[in-house]
C-alpha cells in the first residue's frame, strides 16, 4: 500500500501520510490519557503531539509532492529518489540496529526505558544508514540525475548523515518507549496484530521527519 501510494504521489501519497498521522495521533492521545496528571497537562501533551506528528507527516508529504528540497514546486522528487534518499536510511537504522544488537549485544543504552537497545545496535544502525547514504551519493539520485561517483567529501558527508539519522531515529524510539512506560503500556495499540500500533512502527520515522520539517 505504501509503495503504491509512493509511486502515485500527489493526493494519494498525501492521503496515506494523513491517515498514518491520524492513526498515530489516536495512539498518542491514548498513551497520554494514561499518564497525564490533570486536564492542563493533557491539553499540553495533545497540542505537542499534534505539532510533532503533524509536522513529520507534512514533511513526508512535501518531500514527495514538490514543496521541499531543491526541486520545490517542480513536481517533487520521483518515487525512487524518495525511497533511496529519504526512506531507506531510516529503515536501515532499524534493520542494522536489530541485527547488530542481536549478534553483538553488550551494554544497554537506557535499560530503564528500553531494555533491548544496546550501544552495539546503535552503531549497527548508524553503519547501515551510512551505507545507504553512500550508495545514494554514488548513484546521485536527485535533481540532475548525473552519476559522478563518490568523492572523499561525499563519503564523509554520507557517513555523518547516517550517524545523525541513526541518533535521531533511536531518540524517537526511546521517546515513545518512555511514554509507554510512563503510561504502563506495552504497545501503543493493537492496530497491527503481533506488532503493536502505528506509533510503534513509525516512531523513528516521525522523529527524523519532524527534524526535516523544522529544518
């Protein structure tokens, strides 16, 4: 479904981003109601969630539909460009962190918040995201379409981007885990059987795209 919407772009992609945001906000409100102390605190948290999740959804829609980046107003990045440049690095963080954490293990980052997250996992996520960023640099997906290869500065920038994306994505994961622990919940909801809720699956994406939105 997401791949089809990404390929079609336009209102279809905008609609998918909007529906995902509404689902996450519903789960956000569910979590907040379980721990917010008083109506004022709950209102503040709900307002913050609307800004956080809504900003991320807008950034994700804008990247594909041409309101963000060097080609703003020119129809947006193509679906392959969005996939390689904006989606795969965040996916790579989760994949790299999972396998590195399982194979290497070692010290935990914050066991009181998320007992499964290790420093090795963070390093694996940063490495995987960096490899995707280097591949993107080599292929030069984006406006222009040239393929000049990778320079030393390009590799350095790609590695820095991968590390930054990993830290932001993992921070989003920890933030959601902290909210759930404070509320006494294991999952944000049961919308996805066996996986929890949309917020559980999109916590890293939301954090990264909220930063994109702010920038």
